[in-house]
C-alpha cells in the first residue's frame, strides 16, 4: 500500500501534536502538511512549541498553513492531500471539515462538532465498526475520549449479560482540557476547576448512540438508565472511570473475566497498525501510574509513540467486584490523548485505508 498524503489540522495543541507524532513514520499515511491558527501560520513546523513529554520527532521541513486562508483548499489539492486528521476546536471544525470533505479529502475528526450527525459515522471499531461503511459526507468521527474506558468493557459484558442501569464516575486528566493546564503549577497541585461542563451529557448521548448502532440502529437496545458525574483531577494523562452496573441476571467475577477474554478474542483488529494486541487489558487492580501505556498485553514506562503505534491503545480494566449477585463494579483506565484522541482517530483511518480508501 502506498502512503497516502495527509494533513493534520492543528499545529500546537496536544491532540494535533499527538497526531503529528504518530503519523511521522506511519506505514499508511505520509505527513505532508499541518495547519494552524494566526499564531502559528507561516512558521516552520519545527519552530512551533512542542507540548508533549516525548522528544519532538523528525517532523517534515514545512511551514504551518493558515487554515483561514482563502486558498487553503487549493493549496491542499496542489499538495495532493487525500486525508485530513482534525484536532480542531468545535467552531472551527464546523466551518472547515465539510469544506475539506466536499473537496474530496477524507476527514477523520477528533472534534465533537460533527458527532452523531446523519451520514457521519461515530465509531468505536470493536463495537460498531460496520458504521464506517455508512459515510455519505466523507467525514468520520471518533468518540469522546472518556467514552472509551466505559464503552469497551460494557460491550464485552453486554454480549453475555444485559444491564438496566449504569453509574459512572470519571476522574479525568488535565491533558483532557488542553496543554495549558499541563503548564499550570497550581493545576498540577490540584488547584483548578474540577467541574467539566457538558461532559456527562456528551458521554450519555454517545454511549446510547454507539450501543444502538451496534444493534442495527435499534434505540430500544440501549434501554438502560445512566447516572454520570465527571471530575477533573490533577493527573497529567489518563482518564479513570469507576463503573457500576445493575445486570438483569446474576453475575460472577469469573463470568465477567471470561466475557472480557472472549471479547478480546472476537474483536482483534491486529492487522491495523494502531490496533492494540488486545482491546482490553485485564488486571487485578488498576494503577494509574504503571498502567497508562498498554498494548493490551504489556505495559511500558518508556513509550515511543512514533514507532510503537499499539502501546497506549488498550483499555485497562481491574478492581472487579460483584455485590448481591447483580451489581458489578469495576475501574477502567485509558490514555486520553492516545486511544481517546489521536490514536483512536488514526485507527479509523487505517481501517478505511485497508479498504483502499473509499
């Protein structure tokens, strides 16, 4: 497969730079352009402040394109760009993503601007991958970053046990709000706004949407109630969720473990470069320091995200408990800027590319 020329929409944000980091040596895509705002447009990409903890990779010798330029689309066409990876704020994404798609460039978006819109797939590959076939607008969306550690284990359990209610408490990393909090010493010390406006509503809407689509768009298949609260914590990276579900029949820890093992076996996407070896990494207890970077089988403390596209892509599940026979509680953890953002959206593009980029 020849490498497809691509652009990253976002020069200086955490997700935009995660995309650059993961695309620099990608076997399917060639990073040919990066766009930015007035603050970065016209700068050599190498001079844009690097926000990530790993060293800046060997990025191409290009200037950041002005996304507001009148000739932005024509410039991309001249560069023969085929694929765009969007890390744009919602209001900008609304203005530009459709223009790119209408010009024939496939858009893979981490923005929430076009999620759940008709003709635009919202996809977690292990749950509703078939929705990738249903794009009529040339835009494909990844979900909210916090949904991943909720939806994957719930899907695994749901294949064997139905549930009527789910209670979710999220503890979300600073990086979920952007790079500025990571450079704010007060925030690192725990002095910051813990409320995340609109987050619980997004999770509820997208969870129901994904589960309905997994059951042939049958909204009645998502007939569970939810109780969701979201909190920002002073951890740099990694979203932890505490999930409690009420199942429709009795359940045991052994059966939960087996459901996860079976899910891992049934939903292997290993031929895709960014697919984890196993989508769910089962542990006894979740450790937020040691378990951030998982490929589904092993953990690392020295990741190289430009070379190892699988690490950071698995959901870690542990602390499983069962009460009164039908109340199940577990913790789940994922890397919010990897699986929850850049890696997740690139995985969608890989799956489309493996179908020869429709």
